[in-house]
């Protein structure tokens, strides 16, 4: 049984790609822990390291890694560098000679992921680990087309038997370096998890690949919350044992207790005293114990330092400009992304600074945030596509919002929706429409606030812990777990209970949107089938992008002349796709959203004032389509119905709150 590794680091690039100084250092650090007999146990002669290689060198090395192997051999492929998409959405690994021409990837200058895929599938080894410490499009220098942005279905392109695929992030990133560290953020914690043994969660003396990823992922999100490392195990891939850890080691025992007790970089008084006693019991010196605690605290301190940097930059920007220019707003958003911070991370900072009296753009009929004198603003980018799904425009917009502090560090962001009139329903010539979307009728909507995202699982858990109003709530109801994923498997009554508890906590009247409010907010002034334009693509939303033959009926994975795409088969984190012109995310796909209304077969007799439309039947309205539906159901006018009691993993909701009248 052999243990063989291929480590590739690409730091140097042709003009058009940003240099990544950490990439070569990453493979040196990985090699260090792999050859250590007390850790990885790899023979030095069985590890191939390629620093800034050319394409042919990489392809030859991939071939030799996977060819002529036995089924029990453990094969490790590690890559640190740029990951790039071509204009068809295919993944490529960069080389030192990778370049672009006329805004597109020159594919012969990079290594197609299919090369790796084919060699993996041809190998007899049934224990294969693939680690990609790269972004898919975000590190490309200016000049690349907008098609470079998006998400790669890694498991689809690199999947197979007995395999574990780890990726550092699915989001757009400008840099892989962590300030003050020579290594990329993800690799830094992979190495730390092995060197310290802290990744051995079950203390069995071995670090499995899923334990290692869980440790590194947790640390990354403490330091850079906008990065979302992913793990794609295939069959028994998650059980592959990559390294040893010391058993019954007092240093490791103390570290694990520190990891368990620390909360946002601090210890409670009881936790502090327990740790002090444990130091004595394990006979650790103060120097060793303090060093362990300092290392465990480091990710949170890195995060705090980034918040301080962002706050200082925002203050300095406002000091130099009375009203921030569009260029400055754009640069601030880029800087936020560079720091690895999410919108919710900086929301309270912006509220404290931008919320100060300063000249702002006020949109007519924009509602006033409850209990606030000044509107906060955020900036976002809106994408428009043509009938073929090709992006034809990207524009910057601003929206006003307020943040509701739910407690436990969880915030609910509510976006201002201006009042107005719109034509509800779909025209008779719209592809994929149903008669239930008729007749089209004009509806007047009053200003209100709507959730920037569907209710997230982190928000659900906090509110579900509040005092019961009518019914019990399951705080962990969702099938697809993730704090930033939408909550699902909640009934209409569950959603109403959530609104009631939230209202009691805040003193505001939170509720589900009416169907008219939902369509108005989704359209955001557009009249096309989707707010993106005449069609939609899986680069823009999470839906079933492949053909589906269901009971003899073929449901196409594309809409109109648009392209087919991928079928992710699950929810995704909210906010990873472009928003609509109102600044609302995930209004198409991802999760179907409950409305307040009962189901009606058509719009005959529907209210025209934007209010909900109730009846005695127990079927309720949903909008938006979902990850499991074909694109036609995701249209702005698309309607769905379910019994109010169902709890499906494609059903969630978002909330609205009425805007008080201006005084």
C-alpha cells in the first residue's frame, strides 16, 4: 500500500492574472506535514512538488500520479493557484503561462479539469483525495469578461468512486493570502490541523479527510466569513485517513478543551477557571498553555482586525468625501471582498457611520426605516441577459435598508421597497405560463420593507428559541444544513409563528408578504419573465438546469433560447447570485417562498391594493420556484400551491414589515 502525493503551486503568472505569492509556500508546508513520520507518513520520494510549472509538466505529473496504482494506494492531488472558467463554464487549473486573449481564457495555456478527471477515473486506486486551494474566477485581473464569474460544479466535473474533493471557497476572492501569514488561509488551517493534531475530532489517533476539512473550514470562516470552503465526498471518501495524531497527548488535550470553551475569541469566567485547573492537571507550563490559547484565538483576532481595517477605511472615506462617489462605493465593496467580509459582518459598522447625518440620495416613496431617522444604504451590481442568456449589461445600484439585531450576533437585513403600480400576472404569449396567472391586472403597492434574503437557518434558530406564541418550532428543521442557507422544511403555519415571535421581540409587525407584494418586489420594475431579462441561467440562480423526464413529460432545463446548466440538487447559501434591481437576492430559485395568501385558481376578483387574498381553503401560495424546479416555475409571475401543513426541503419564506407613514 503506497501513499503518493502530487503538490502543485503556481505563484507566478503572465499579465492578466494576479500573482499569488503564497501558492509555492503552500505546497512546501503541505510537504512538510506529509513527510513527517508522526503525521502524514509519506516517503519523501513519493511526493512530487511542482513550483510554477508549465502545462505539459502538470499533465505528465497527473498521469504518473494515477497510473499503475493498486486499489489500496492513497493518492493525494493538491493544487494552489488560480482556478479559471472558460466561456462554456468548464474549469481549468492555471499554469505559469496561462493567459487571456480578448477577455477570454486561452485554453491551451491551462490544464483542463477533465484531464484530472480522466486520469482519476482510469486509476485503480480507490482512495483518492483532491484538494483545490483556488477560486474559480475571482482572482482574474481586469479584462476578463463577465462570463468568468460564477460557480463550478466541482463534484460533477471531478466526481468518482472512493474520492474526497476539498475546495477552499466557492465565492469570488481577490487574494488567497492572509495578512501576517505566509500561507493561504485554507492551507494554513489544513496544515495547523495536522501539525497540532487538533483536526482529530474523535481522538482516535487518526485524522480523516472529513475531520481535516471540518477543522480548516471552521477556522477559515472565523477569520474570513465570506469564504465558504466545501467538501465533496464520494462514496466512502470522507473516511479516508490522511494523517496520524498523537493520542493521550496533554498538549492536544488542552487544545481541544480550549477549542470547546472559546466563544468569539473569549472565555467565560467558569471556562477560564476550568482551563486553569486543567493546566495544572496536565502539568503544562504557562508558556505552553498561553501559546495554545493564542493560536486558537488567532482566527477571531484576524476577523476583528479586518473589521477594524474596514471601519477605519470607511471613516477615512467619509472624511475625504461629503457624499461618497460611485467609484469610492465600488472600491469599498471590493475592499470588503478582499478582506473576506460579508455584508452582515460590516452592516453594524456601516449603520454607525453611514447612518450619521450626511447628504444622501432619497428615492421618492422610499419608506422610512422603523425607529430610525437616517436610511442606511448598500450598493450592489445588477446583471441583464439577452434571450440567449448572454450577459449584456452590468450596472451598479443602491438600496436603503435597516438591520434588525436578533441576538447572538445574528442580524436580519430589511430592504426598502418603494411603493408604486405594476401589472400583475403574465401575458398570454409568455413561455411556460399557466392560466392561473390571468387575467393581468394593475395593482397599487404601498411602501414596505422586505428581507434582503430568504430567512436563513441562523435567523430561524434564534427566533425559534424565543417565547412560543401559538405553536412549537423546530430550531433545526432544515434538510440541507448551513447557517447561511435558507431555512426549509417549514410549514406555512411555522412561518406565521416565526413572524409572530419576531414581532413580539421587536415591537414591529412582521408578516409574510402578500402575493402581490412578492411579485412586485421580484419584478423590481421589470416586465420580462425574469428580472435578469428574457431568460435565466444557472450562473444567475439555483434551479434544475438539466432536462427532467417526469412521468413521460419532459421538463427542459433551459428557458426559451437560454442555455441548459447544472442541477445542484440542494439549496445554496443565500446571496451568492446577483440580486434584482431592488437589491433582493434569491427571488428566482433556491427556495420556494410562502406568501400570506390562500390559493385561488386565477386573478378574477383579486384585490388591487396589494393586500393578501384569503379564503377558506387550506392551500397556500408560494413564489419563486426552487432548486428542484425547472426554470419556468422560477418566473416573476410563476405561482405554486401547497397545503399549509407541508414541510418540504424546497420550501422556505422571507418576511416583510410595513413602513410607517412619513411625518
